């Protein structure tokens, strides 16, 4: 489980894979490159942005086609923009659901006190 400020956080266990988008983004990759790309996406989803060493490890060196699917952040770490957007979208949805359930819980608690 990823750590943030030495506190273990629950990680979202899934993300939406839009198959038509995935096929379009990988249509000119070899099967091996698709595997590397998918493993890196999964790693980013679970652990965040990747170092150069992590990218190189997944790609068994430099693979320009796979690397081209990733941007670098201000710290020089690699990330896929679509995955980043999906992570953030899911986080917002999860926070809203949590807020809504807390509101309902508080309402029910107040009803029981009366």
C-alpha cells in the first residue's frame, strides 16, 4: 500500500480502462511494448510517478515508443497524463461519496438523539 507522509493510505483498487482508447494508443506498439506500457500504468496507479530507474527497469532499458506515452513532472518523475486524470477523477468521486455518507450519518445520529 502506498505511503503518504509515513501514514498508510488505502489505495483505489481499480481504474477504468477504456478499451477503444487503449487500442488506439497502442496500435503501433509491439506486444512486448504493450505489456511494458500496461505494467507501468498499473505501477503508476498504485505507487505514483516513476523514477528514471523504475522506467528503465520496466522497459529493460530505453524504449522510446513506451517512454513517449509519459510526461515528466517538475521533479523529473514520469507519469501518464490520462492515468493521472483518472486517478484524480476517482479521488474526487470517492471524497464526495465520503462527504455524503458522513452527512447522512450525522443526520441519522441527530434523529436518534431527539
